[in-house]
C-alpha cells in the first residue's frame, strides 16, 4: 500500500523521508503548487496538486492496503478531505491537530450523516504520544504508528 499525505508543510517534509526509510511508498497531495514540489520530499514516489473540495478519482485509487495522513493547514481542508476519505476502504486514517480541531471537524461531519462508528476509523491526533514537538519528532511518532499498523497492531497499543 501507499501512504497518501494530504498537506505539504513542515511535518510532511520530515515525514516522507522517515516513512520511505522504512519501506513506505509516499504520495504527497497539496493544493498549493509551492508546497507540492518533489524536491521538498526526499524519497517521495509522487506529488500531486489536488482540489481538496473534490478529490474525484483519487478516492477510487485508495485501497484497503493504503494509509491516509491528513496534515493540512486548517479545519476547512481537514473537513473536506475526511468527508471524502471516509468513503474509502483505507487501512488507516490519521489526522494531525488538537482535540478542539478534531471536535470541530467531527461536529461538521455529523451534519453530513457520519457517526461515531465512522469516527472510530480516524486516529486523531495522529502518531504515538512520545512528547514530540518539532516537525521531525512528530514525523518519528507518525512513522512509528504506521509501522505498528502495518505489523497488525492497533494504533497506539503497547504491550507491557
């Protein structure tokens, strides 16, 4: 499967090389041309310019073997992407952001008929809670979580 990364900001720029280093194939999706330049993402398979309000045939590409990482610049884009991505069979959907952002987006999604069962598919905030704050540290936490999912372990589940 591939990792479809929505948003080409600082965290995505750190995430792609970390994921590529452990064997994930990454596709960066961005609506801003300046943030969709291939040279920003060491190890990226592909970058694409997308319209976040209409992902169109992209959603048809996403299979049950694929991972989604949503790290856009705001609530509006996160909402639009999650609204469309929830209709895919993606193995993992992770969203960067605060609990307040998560609540605001989920409240809007509820108005479109999405339920708590749908929200169980979304890991938010994305990544393992390792106390990281920098883009590189956040990328490490996300990479670790995706490795766990790929290995068949629940996101965030640690055995003691």
